[in-house]
C-alpha cells in the first residue's frame, strides 16, 4: 500500500514586538499557501501581540 504524503510543514512565527521571541507550529500548505499571522502571548513583552510567519 502506498503511503499518503503529509501536507503539513513546520513553520516559525516571530513576534512583531521586536523582542525576538519565536514559536514553532505546523500548517497545511495546501489549505493555507499564504503566510499566516496569529495573536499569541509574548513572554518578553508580557502581552499578546501578533506573530507573523518567517521564511
């Protein structure tokens, strides 16, 4: 039996508060081909900020 390909890829999202804090997460490249943004907690800035996908 053939094994199905996994459409998920590990990405890095970085804080827009210029603290340098990063998270790693996974996304499905077929469903979301554009770069993603998440509102997450930045422990360095001690508040919720937007995290954008880096290259």
